[in-house]
C-alpha cells in the first residue's frame, strides 16, 4: 500500500487528535468541522503525510495498523484488546492459510485481526447470536474489505458449528464451558482452543470443563501493557494503565485418553503431561 | 494440517516433558532414550494423539503453535519472547502479503513468526552481521519450510538495506538509533517502525534519534505475562514470572514536516500530533 | 543503635554473600568456615563496617532492616513477604501503641514486624495451633528481644480469641472465613481486619463471609515488587520476579446495620457505602 | 481508641462517598450539605457506627488507617502513595523509637506515617524549603496530634542536616544525588538511606552518586498494587490501576572501604558484596 488506492482504509488524524477511519472511494470525502478532504486528494498519493482540508486545516493521513483498526472499530460491545489479540494469534498458531472458528463475533475486532493474518487462502468462521452485533460487525468488516475471507453466521452456538477439522477455535462468550463438546466437534485432532473470560470464577468453571472434555496443555494467562511517556530525558511510565481486560485460556484438543467419546463424567486426564510448571511451591 | 504430511513440523512431548521439534521425512525417525518413533508412524495420521516408541513408551504428538516454534528454536542468542512478538505484529500491522525488513536475524524467532503471517504472497528481508547466527537461523527456517518467503542477508546494516517501500521494519540490535537514516530509506512513506532494547538508557537514546529523524507516533511499551496454575478449585498465579524481556518502541515514518530531507539536526517535531496521552499528571 | 550493644541483633555478610543473623552476647562468637569473629569485637563499636575473622577474612556487619529480619528468619513455613507486611501495616493503621491480634503465628515474620512498630507501649497477641511452629516463632522473637511485647498462644482459634477491643486483627490461615465471628468478638467497633490467602477461590469464600458478618469497606488487593539491576548506564529490571505471594483482603468491623447480632444469614450490606470504585465498566 | 475522645481524628463517610477527616473538639461540629453532626455526638462513643445529621441523614464514622490519613491529607504537592510508604518503612527498618530524617516534607504524608511508627520515644526531622508547603504540613500534622514527635525545619538541605547519627534518612527531592554528602553526615554508620524519583534518568544519576559516596547494598525497586472488585461470584481485577508512582532506591551507609573520607572521585566499591542478584542473565 505504497500509494493509496480506491478501497484502501486510511486513518485521518486531526491536530486535536480526533481519528477518522475511512475507506477511500473515488467520489468520497471526509467531512469534519475543520473542513472537507476529498478522497481524490489521497488516492494515488503516498500516505504518512499531511493533507489540508478545503479550509487549509492540516490532517495527517496514515495506513492504520491492526491495532488502530481494532481500537477505531465502531463497537456495540466490549472488544478484545490488541495485546490479547496479538498473543492469542501466537498461541493458536494462526498463520497465512489457517481456518479458524470464533464466537461471538461481537463488533468484529478479533475477526478482523484473524482475517488479516489468515489471508485470502485462509478462512474465518465467526458466529454471533445477536443480530444487531452481527450487522455492525458485517459493516465493519465490509468497510475493511475483509468479507472475502470471513463467513459471518447468526447462530446460537449451542446448536454446534458447521465446520469440522478447523485449525483453531476461540470463544469470547459468557459461558464458554457450555460449548466444549461443540468445540471438540469443530476442531481437528490436535487443534488449538482459546477463550477469554473476565472473572476468576469463570476461569475455574472453564478449567473444570476442559478437564472433563479431555483438552490438554491447558494454560491460563493474563497480559499487561505498560506505556511510557516518550521524553528521552525524563523517561517514565504513564501514571495509569489498564489493569485487567480478561483471562486468556488456551488448550489443545487431543485424542481421548480412553479411546472413546469423551463427555461429561470422563474425569481428569493425568496424561498427556501438562506443560512444565515454572515453579512448584505449594500454598 | 489435519493429517500429518511429509515436510510438516511436529512436536513430540514425552511423559517427563521433554519436547522434540521434528520435521517429518519418509525415512526419518525420532530417537529418544525411551525408544524410537519412525516418522512413518506419524505421516498420514492425525496429530493430537498418543504414539508409542518401539519400547512401548507413549509420546504425545502435536502441531506446534507459533509460540512453540519460537520457544523450541535452536538458539545461539537471546530470542524475542512470544508475548513481544505477538504484540509487535499487531503494532506493525503485519498481515498476509506484507513486506517486512528486520535486523538482526538472531536465531530467527521473530523471522519465523513474520514468515508465517506474511504468507507466500509476502516477504521477510532479514539482516544479520554474524555469520554463525545467520547459519543457525537459516537452518531453523529451512527446517520449518519457510525459506520460500524469507531472504536472509549477511550484512552490517550500517551499509543500508537493499529494499525500499517496505511496509514495516523492526530492529533488534544493540544501537538501533544508529540506523534510523537507513530505516527511513527502506520504509515506505507512512511505514511502521519497531525496535526492542533491554535498558532504559537505550530507550532514551532511541527516542532522541526518532525525534531527530522525524518519526511520529512514538510509543514505548512493555508487556508482562502472568501464568496461572490450572487447578480449578485452587486457582492462583504461578509464584514466579518473567519480569523483563525488553522495551518495545514503535513509531511511524512520516513526511518530513519541513518538506526536505530530514537528518541529524532537524529537531523535534511538534506536528503531527502525538497519540493521546492517557494521563497528564506531571512529576 | 549507633554503637552495637549486648543484646543487639546484627547481620554479618560474607564476601560470598552468606548472611548470618546474630544476637550479640558478651562471650559469643560467630563461627564460619572463614574463621571466627568474637562478639566482643562488635560490641561497643559502630556497625556498617568491615570486620575480620581470626583468619583475616573480611565480613560486613550491619544492623538488619525489618525486611532483613523477616527474610533471614528461621522458618518452617511459607512467610509473608516484606511487601505485603509493609502494606498491611499501613492498611491496618498499626502504629506505636497499637494492640493487634494475629493468627497463625507461623515462623513469626509478621509478628516481628508488628512488634517493632507497636513498640513497648503496644501489644501483639499471636495465635498458632502448631506447637512446633510456635516454638520456632518463640525462639525467633526471643532472639530479637521482642518477647516483652508479644504474647504467643498455642490455640485453635475456632475457640475464639482471649482479647477484646483490639485495634486490628490479621488472619493468615487456610480458611479465614471460618473465624469471622471470633474476629468480630475480638475487634473493637470500627477495628481493622486483614487476611492473606493464596487462591482466588479462597478470596471468593472470604468475601462471602465478610458480607455475612457485616464487615464493611472490603478491599482485595495484590502487590508486585519489581527489582532493577543497579548499573546506572544500563538500567533495566531484573529478568525474573515474584509473581504471586497472596491476595490481601482488608475490611472494617462496623456496627451491624440491623442493630442486632450479625451472623450467618444476615445477608449483604448495602450500607455503609463501599469505597469508591475507580471504574465502573462491567463484564 | 475504643471510645472516641476529644482530640481524636475520625473519618466521616457519607452515602455518596464523600469523606471528611475531622479532629474532634468538645464544641466542634461537622457541617455538610446533608446537615450537621456535633462532635459531642461522637466523643465518648465507639466508632465504626452510623451517626445521623440533624436532618436525619446517615454517615459512617470510623477511625482512619494510616493509608486513610495519607490519602485524605490536605495537599499542595504530589504525595507518596501508601504502597510506597509501607514498603519504605520496612526497608528503612523504621520502628518504635527510631530517629529519622526526611526531605522534603511536602504535604506531610510520609512524615505522618513515620511519626505514627516511631512513636513518642522516636523522632522525625523533616526538612522543607518551600514555606507554603511547610505551613500546610504543619497544619496537617498538628491536626493529627503528631507534632510532639516531629521537628519541621524550613531549610534548603544543601546546607546540610542538623542531626547526626540518625537511623534512617529519606529524600523525596528532585535531585537527590546532590545531597549525598549531607546524607552521609547525618546518618549513623550503617544507617538506612532511601529516595524516590519518578524518572529512569534520575535513577541512573542517583545510582552514580551512591557509588561515588560509598553507599552499599543499593536496590532499585518499584511497587504495583492491583485492586479487585469485591463480588464473590464475579471476582476480577479493577479495569484500571496506577501504573507508576516512582522508583524507590534504598542503600546503606557503610564505612569507606579506603579508610578515609569518601567523596567525589572515590570510585565504585567492589566490596562490600552486593545483595544476591536473583538472576544473572545478560542483555
């Protein structure tokens, strides 16, 4: 995206730090209280530069990062934070060409990040039971030009997923432990499972469910990001930070250790081995 | 990768938690003190299952995640941690099809993660001045089947990068501030710059350099990951964690605010606007 | 303690960083593999200096901080960390002259810190059901000369505390929620309650108990300490840190909002007001 | 303080969470928009209870913790946070009877915490060059009844401290490295030194100064506190937290290793031994 083209999504930033995420169209224009910028002024030109409104007010026009897209998304719901999305992609092994299921779609933040990584050869299947949320996500993804690789499905996932043999599956729903049979059915043998929940009580419930359904290599993690003020001679962290977004839980679907269909009651797996614990001190 | 195929990279895990990252070949075999597993036992079969050595000792065989690959890499140097890699990919907007420069290659940890995301349509240009490190990285990337999209270059980056107009550029070198003119020359207008350094003194020096070379939207961040013990009825964090890997610095190459070549002495940019500061309390 | 006196506790540190906590006696001597240091060489002299063994090997002799005492304690059990102790003293309002109850005594780490702060006018009542632990704590406190202000009691606290009207009470026991009626009986009206537990499940159980027993201003907190390498030109955090010691829970005993004895079944208090929540975002 | 007495400081809290820190006087009254509460209603009664204004509006009346006092202080300046104060007291070994110097006084937050711990047998010497700040601190400490053990001094500490042989000394000033000769002169041999600074650049400068002035056992630390929402069935951290208050630096005054007056140019001490480093990984 060295020169901006029609269909590209760009980020306009005003001097007073207002941000406008815009998909360029031949006849489009950005209307702000500081004046108008026709998209035609952008198309065919490099980004990363200053453009002027018809009133002569400068804006910076930039290609958005994946983080910018997630943060600037029109949203109806709490979104996953970029720190959690980036880590989740690493843990789920998502790469160019991956086939991934997620639920719920929400406003489409994780969806768009998945779509950018799996690329045109990959596929994201995203389930959402709330039609308003799904409509918003569809609009968001369409404006980013990503709908060619995303299938949005309005569905209660209690009914199961249409897909099988997917590489990875991620649940951002209130009671993820209720859908573990469905998750197993969709995942390929050895596939990657992930979830995010905000409370410790939910973590405990999900851990119980994962044991029951023979998931292995279960990990519970949380991430923190600390930002610094960028004054070289007075380097110091910002005064405040986000303290909590959610607990991330990762696991692997493995063959049932009993050679049979695993369901409620199958009990705790002692093998396969758990990932090495960095410490062994007990309470 | 629903059935393992020749050329796939898989992870064998023993009961005593030893991990073996192996690329499958028709005639290959994993030799362990617990016995031998011929690759032929794996090829054509689903992963995520138990396999037995010729002595009857069970191993779990799994597809590795990007994190597994980074952590299991043969390494001669400190590697970037998965938490930092995942976040960096989000901040640099790396996606399927991106063209990215990095230096130094090191053991190839970031390289492989970039290569998996940019996919066959993208390209990673990775510079390393140490021939031993480069040879190891080449071996690592080859064994992962990723060399088709990575160009490894033995080079002191003081001489500059061969590429221009790249989407993103990342420096994991001791004195990143010495290569900012070269980084500007390689990046497209508006391109994404990133770096990692371990000390606060280096952060300050890099911040000075970024101001001098007209980079904008400078951010300094650090990430923490906290792991939990996964016992549902006794949920608690691990006793110890990694406290520091490095400071991440991100910035954007923007048009010189002076409409001319920007170099040493050009001074601090007051426009474009800095990202909104979450707080404004002063020391 | 400008000149060391008989009865003072001092810290000897060898070049190879071995630490010896010693109470000075007229005829005593420190015996190490590097030679002997008679206490008489220390008594009457300032601390913070180098002393030589009879073999000429140097040791540094220092007054221990409260943290040093806690960390060097002979211990049979997990101890509270200095970070948690220091914060607890602030939250419980412990000061010169305070009367404080704690259970269990453990090895006496919190006990000694309390004893140093409450001073000769204050009083620490410390309960422990394990006779071995109590014997060790007694020895530890005696060697620090603090037994004049500490009463150690071998007792199962299910039977209640002997004291009433105490300023503060702290529980470091496995099931603190089982002793809240006893805690209320010991605390003065308005008194400070504190506890430490390692798991989130215990936190939830204790929160339920505190609501039932009409405690107010309930807070759950955890502390982290990050250490830095002290090289001025290469300032950076240590690579690893303690990620978890325990969750601290603080509350205040207030008058029953129903004007009657509060016990099981009294339900959740909506008044008095909870401390202002820094945020109100919901899951 | 089982029954409130004249002269006690109490905390009134309204239903809408307004907090009023008040010293009780026989004829005093708390005036709020919800009505008036005569101090006489409080004196002679237990705290931790509900009291009504003349309009019948309920307030809770409580004894303040040390933390409450620090946070409710009338302040003209940034104060030290309770987490940092509590830890500092542990590191400096402050106890009942200690003699401690601090500069600057600021609004008196650390001063009051020190005064409560050192008790009537101890002494706090607090220096402040700003007369307005000192007047406010005096008023704050007077209203808490702590002036009997605190000496406030309006003074530029470049001129040195009046005291010698003090147990501990703490600097909360902009350039603490400029006063290390003065700090050495005030501290007893082996005494405890502490400081707080907000930026990494200041930490580096102070570390250089401490080496030059033969301080030993230098530590740089930072503390984080994370608060949780106190709903037992939905336990989770608050969304936001304080990310930075300051870096704490601690050190010990030891005998000059060269047996002479130590000053600028004396160089880095290699003995006494540094505290054991929890890790030794290098950049």
